[in-house]
C-alpha cells in the first residue's frame, strides 16, 4: 500500500512541477544543445539490481574526465547546472523513478557500481532497502561538491571522507525508521536550504546521536571531516552508539 501511495503522490507532484521542469529543460538545452537535458545513469538499487536514474543534466559530457564524484569546481558544470544543483532541482526527474517503483521518497541514496564494489559486507546491507531521493545522509552531506573541491581526485576523497560516514548514518537510520521519521526527513530536506544549522541539529536528533559525541558533531557538521576519518563499517558493532 505504501508503495502505491508513493507512486500516486510522485505522479501528482511531477504533474504540478512540470511547468518549472520545462523551464529548466529549455535553459539546459539552450546552454548546451550537444546532449539531452535529461541525464540518465545506471545506479545500484534494491538487492543490487541496476536501474536507470533520471536527473536534470547539470554538466557537459566531457569524455576526458573519468571520475564519478563531482566537486564544485568541476569544469563540466553548466551555469544553469550550478543553480539546479544548489537548490536540488536536478533531482525532480527521480519522481519518475518512484513512479516506476525503482526508488522511494526516502531511502539510501543509490551509488554507481564502482562505489558499491567498495562496500564492506555490512555496508551492502543497505541494498536491502529501496533507494530514495533523500535520507539523513543526503542532508548532512548536501554540500558534497564543496567538500570535494580542494581535492584533485574527487572519487578518492569521496570514498575516504564521505562514504564511510554517509553509510554509517544510513545504516543507523534505516535500522528503525518509521513513516513519521521519513516525513520529518522530507521536511528537513527542504528546511536545510533555508536554515541548514537547525536542519542538521534536528537530523542529529532523529539519528539519536549521543550528545557531544563524534557522531553528533559530524551529523551537525561542526567538525572538519578531515579530523574524523573513519573506516567503512564492517559490522553493527563498529557503529558504537
């Protein structure tokens, strides 16, 4: 029933957002007509099944660039792309994924195969959940491209600084999430664009991070990630809160 309701809601929201979506599709095409304004990429979904994820295209397809993670100084990013990435409008076409049943509104963000291949066995338990447009980790690391900006190898930096924490929080959240917490995550996703500090504070509470712990500080992004590098979780006991 939940899946049917999500598909119906996704259809309604997509219908309502079609005028806005059409404007940005046109702007992307006018800025770079060399490729479709809709970007399609294979991601790893539930049970490891590959599916096509849809986004508004925010970058030029430069074949000379062979990394998958994107920093804010990536030369591929379009002017229109910077706008839609900043306010997350590039994610709107994923409503189609929800309609097709390959994604949910709230679920672990789906990765590309090359990143999933690096998962520890425990991290792979995330593949038992339907991937989503947002989750607590998406809010905490919504500035991912800025985090990666100083690094010459965005992929390496992503897997060292972001992926372990991202999956720790996702594994923690989806262990006992509810419809209510999912609804709150959706609200906080929008709120983070207006008041990021308070949104992160509330995300930390939803994750039930112990006060003033390393987990709380990372969830609130009150400490540089370079100071709290961790290994990817290998078991439930490695997430010690």
